[in-house]
């Protein structure tokens, strides 16, 4: 009898999670029910499975609403009916038109109106839903003679009174009003909850026809879904046989490119993989991926294939990836195997500038009806819920800030705040709105609207209304089309090198960069600022601790920096064993045999699978469940518990001591969610080498490319400093030399207009385009004649010294600009002004100091260019030692003067601490540690230079200063201001990079207690 049930997928309306909705139906003995969420089918596939597991017949459909107004309910008779509704809603989602008051002529859909909005004439498939409280009104209703077209309508939106209140809160959030302003039309009726059939049916006992009609609809709806069938585009060429033939031909061609003919190991691997790919009918997926990469190459784009797909030699031969799986002993089964129950996918990165071109190709090539992004649910979570709910209760902004920023135990406990807390907890992790998955694309054999309506978000690519997990469960293998700035750094560098030096660098040929001797020297020294994935302070410190001087160590470093490895204590242990290979023992011979390369430490996801299989004797499917749990993709804790129980049972069967098995599983669990697969780490390592090769051999061009891609881990100023340290001469923007982006002429680096924070981008682009068309600007007057510009924008360009080619001082230029532009609007420029010759003005000589220029630059760019920040300090002291000498001062107290680059907040059990990164007067980087007790007395006070006092600790070649005292050092007074109160305000514009960390504190070494030697009871 329940033809209109809402779950919490009816966004900001329904209050019942799907599993709770089905549990309630089981409790009341309900044998059939419909899920009709508002304008979505997000939950129907989970709903079908949940109902079938409980012996309930699932009906699927939608409740159609337009601008919050109810229109009608649609129930799918079968799969065709669902497709009809999906296409109907998709058309309106795309056009933005309101849904019509009367439903279209569906062939396989039952339509249910309410008594209030039923049309005069009903089609054969259309009915009127009658609520229990409306039955008595039928005697006097104009529809009293239509009982043959009436059905029971007991809508379900909430479960109890508290949930009804939650529903009203959700409606207030959705309509952006406070609770007291809600009207009855804004929320559901107080009767919209599930009742036992014996409580519901008596309302209709006088109208048995209504009950019969309802049952007839239930019986007529037969929506079946086979979850075992693949829904992806099946074939690339048209058939399974021709796909395999095409894939084999491409693999053979790629084999000749990648390997020597006599490489029998590689040859056998190719043959083995082709067999598995064909058996799993995965040839089409490989060919579609190859086709996308082929198009990318034809456009001159650079891509990087990573993730577990790099375990495949076929992917390597097809050019999808650049990782040789034989070189790194990567096994194909991690990506694809006959026991694997979940679909794999390729992760492919492009430059952020080129990704949209790739996406457009995919949508055009495979058809807009067959391609869409996965959706994702943005949930109510974290402290932002307090802000949302608090606003509904009418709390002022100050209180909202307090609720959102402070932990719950610090909230005041008045009655309103208690209500806010109560309902915030109820809606925690409820879906809030739908969004686009960052990278996951579905390419479907049938039109995607057979399975879901589509929405068109602002980015311009359609999305399905379910997430990647549901996509996987209903048979879709997604393609991950990603972007990252690291590829932009590399790609733009190559183009700049050719433009500036006339040298073509084939950076795709990884043999020229990977393990190149000079690269390895820089790598071991952590001189990697600007290089993808290896430039953060933590990573540079790790590289130095490992003295990382080759590809394989870098591959390991790329994984052990991940939080899961660090939290488990395995990162510290790996560093120790790497530096002291004779001071540890393997737990068991299995560790020596299978993890010898990483000193018996589990570093990659594969390592956990290896130990689970070779030590514990788990079968391959259980190993895959572990892998998915580690990568955060597993959704069943029940399945994981079964694997755990099975692991210990198998270990006992093998005769392993229980204490050893417990320790090994503890290490396995500590990996959960955060470790890389080895191929993923290897892909990152190759890209890191490519970046490092360019940085070392073509530093000026590389750093310019980093700046133009808007950096990486650090702010632009840091990369400009690095460019200067690399031999570049950094110059302020110039109207005759600069472009919107930063440009290079030899070793001269002209900052782009994009860095002038107050200059309109339209003006910046116009300067560049006019100069290309009409040549260099001859004078300030010539510039004003050619560029429509106001006095404020002119002042920005003058103060940044963009007209220095004129030979006039800034003050002289300001006088001329004011004479020409004051009270003059560019759009009213007269032909007379354009034709008048340049006037010669007799200008006073007003000298400006270097310091005035530096403060101008700080104001406009947020950092100085004409000098360094150290030159602006009142003190001439530059510290007792320089960063390059720290390693010889182990355990000694030092005093240094340094400029703050970045600081990272890290939680500890005693409070937050920080790790700082600085440069000294010579421009060399070093790192500091600031513990909570020190920070209480000597906190950070924003960007700038500090005098630091602390003790040097050298940890495996890497020095860190543990700070005991620090003080921010004042700049000289800003000479541009006469008033003392203004003379220090510019210093406050100096920036710093601050990185928060949202996680639990890492355990200490004694809490991890990772054994370094065999346990005493072992005889094996």
C-alpha cells in the first residue's frame, strides 16, 4: 500500500536512511513498497537489494516536483518505464523549464496525482492517490465518481516526531529561512509516516475498489535488475573477437617499441594478460582507454597513466602507462584477475589546462547519450552542520561562528544550543546536495538515461544521480580522467625551453630522466622545490633521511609518506632499516622472501595482500576484500570481519603462533585507507623524476612554468625565490615585455600581469594583444592612447614600474598620467587626443628610494622584487650560523634569523604543534619544530622574518631545529607614509603558507611498539 516513500535521498526533505526505511517495513510486515524520492533515483538500486534480501517486493519511481511544488508520482512498470521517466526529467533538467502540471503520455509508467491537483480526464495509466484523511471527503468531492481510478496514498517522509522536526529543519535549510517562517506548504503533512497495514486499511474499508486498484498497481509493477551484467560500452570495434584481435595487434606493436624481441619474460607476460583480459571481456575497456590516449598524443598533450592499471604490461605496451611492470615486479592480478569481483579502472592525468579538451573528445566520440560523469553526494558533516542548523534557529553570526569553530564540548549549553546539537547529530552524514565526481566517467552501451536521469552542472558535463559505488554495483567500470598541475609544469617547461633555447626535450622518454646521475644527487639532498609530489617539507625531509638516490627508493618513499604508513609506525621503521640494514630481523621467512626490497616493512597495498596470502594462506578473493578496505573503497565492514576471522583461522591451521599472527594483522589494519599500490607510487616517482630533470637542466624555464601553473605546495613568492636561486633574474611586470603569464627572455624572467592582484585581467590581456598587433608602446602617452584605462589601473602599472623603459621616475609618470586621465573616461576618448602629438611636460625631479619601490611591490604583489625581505629589516644581524651548516651542530643550541615560508599544524596529545619551513639570508631552506608549550609563549605572528633560538636535531642526515624561543623582527618604517601609524601596515601584507591537519594524533613509538626482532617463542 506504500506507493510514495521518501528516503534521505529526497534532499533536504526525507529523513529516513534507506536501510532504516526497509527495516521499518519489515517490522510492520509490509510485503511491497515503492521508493519515490523527489526528482531522483539515487537510492533505487540499494533499495532493490535491501528489499529483496528481506522478501519485500520493491517498486521504483520518482515523485516529480517543480520549484518545490508537487506535480505527480511516477512508478515504473518495468525497465522501460524507468527510462521514460529518466528521459523526461533529464530534458527538463537540461532546459531549465518547469515540469508540466500534467504528466506526459508514458507507455510503461503508472502516474499518481493527488486529489488537489488531479486533471479532469485521466489516462488509462493515471490514478488519483487518496490519503486516509481524505476518504470521508470523497462523498462530497467532485471526483466521487472516480473511485475506479483511485489508489491508497500513504506517503512516508519521516518515522517519528523527532524526525518530523528534523524534516522541518531540513526544509528551512533548503528554503533558507528560519523555522518560525515556515508555512504548511513548505513541509509535509504530520501523517506522512509508515503505519502497519492493519492500521491503514480500515480507513478504506468502505471503498474496497481503492484497495484493489492499489494492489493491481503493485502486482503490475515488475522492475527487474540484473546486477551481474556489465553495462559499459561492450566493444570498441563491434565484437569481442575483433576487439581481441585489435588489442593483440596493438600489444605486439607496443612490445616492439618497449622491449627487445628476445625478452621472453615480457613476451609470456603479454600472452598471459591478453588471455585474462579476453576471459573477463575487458578488451573494449583497454581499447577505449587507448583511443583516448591516442587522441591526446595526436594533440601533443602529455598524460600520465597511474594507479593499479600500471601493473599491466598491455597498458605499458599501448602507451597508457609508462611503468614497466617487470622492472618493478608488479603483478597483473592486482589490477585484473579472474577472482576479482569489483571492476578496476585506469587513472589518467592530464594538465589542468587540457583536461576539458579530452573530456569533449570522449563525449563527442562516444555520444552524449552514452557518456556522463559519476555523481557524488555532498553530505552534512563536520562543524558546518552547526552553522546550518544554528541559522535555522535564528542564532546570530557570532554564535554560529562559535558553534562551527569550537569543539562540541566547548559549546554553551542553553536550550537552543542543545537543540542545535541534537538535530545536527541526527543529520550527520545525510546527503545534502548532489555534485560531480572529480574524475569518474561512465561510457555506457545503452543510453545512460535507461538507468538514471542526468543533471547538467555549471561545468557543462552531464552527471548521473548516483555515486561511483552504486555505478560499480550496477555494472559500470568507470574511466578516471584527472588533471593535476604537475603535468602542466612539465608540459609548459618543454614548450618554454623550445621557445627560449630552441631545444626540443623529449620528456616522454623516461629513460633520459629516471635515475639520471645529477637528478639523484639533488634528490638525496631534497633540492626538489617545484617538483611534483616531492617538494613538500615532509617529503624533502624524508628524501634526505633516506639519502634517496635512485628510482626504487623514490618509489618506496612515495608510498611511505602516506598517512596510513606513517601512522602505523612503518615509515619510521623503514627509515631505520634503510639506514641500518644489519640491525633488524625479519618477523618470518615470508617477510624476507616477499618484502625483502622494503626490509620486511609493508609499504604498498600489494604487500598486505602478499602477507595475507603467503603468511595467512588467505584465498585471492579475500585478499581483494582487504585491498579494497585499505583503499577506502570497501563498503562492507561485515565482509571485512569475515576476512579477519578467516585470516586467524588459516594462521592457526598453518601452525603460526597466535601472538605473531595478532601482530601481523595489527600492522595490516593500520594501513586502512591510506596506502598506495606500488604501481601508483611508481607513476608518481616517474613524474617526479621528469620534473626534477627539467628543474636541474633548464631551471629558469621550469620555475617559470611552475609559476604560470600557479604553483604547487607553496605560494608564488617561493617559486619566484627558487627561480632567482636557480640563476634567473626576476623583473617586475613591464608593458613592453610582460604577458598575462610570466615570460622568459634568456635568463630574464618578467613577472606576468596576473600577479598584480588589483589589475583587471581584461586590461592585462588587452595590453598583451594590442602590443602583438601594433608593436611596443613608445611612451606613457602612447600607452594611454592605445589602451582604454582608468587612473587607478594606471597607478598600479606605474607603481610596479611597468613604464621604466621611458626613463622617467614613478613620480614624474604619476604627474603625466594624472594630467591626461583625471576627470577623463576612456570610453569617451576623442579622436583629437589620439591625433595630438606627445606633449613635453617640465617635471620636477622627485627621487624615490629602493625601499619605496620594495614596499610598492609588497602592496601590489605581496612580496618584494627589487630587494629581499632581509634588506627591509631594522636589524643588520643575520643569525649566528647559516642553514648549510646545521648538520654539524647536532644537539647544539643555535640562533638564526630567517624568513617564514610555511608552517604545518600537526595534532599531538598535548595540543597542536607546528613544523616550520624557512629560508636564511643566503636563500637556503631549513625546517623547525614548535611544540605546544613553546607556542604558548612564542606563537607565530604571521608572515615575515623571525629570530629563532633552538636546538639542532639531526635525524639520519636531516637537521631540524626544535625551537625554544622566537620573535618576529620589525621592518624599517615604510618611507611612503609620514604618519607613524601607517608606517608598519605594509609589513602585515607579507604572507605565509599555513597547512592544517585534520586527523587524530599519531601514536608515539612506544605505543606502536613495532617489533624489530623475531618474537622469542618462534622456532620458524
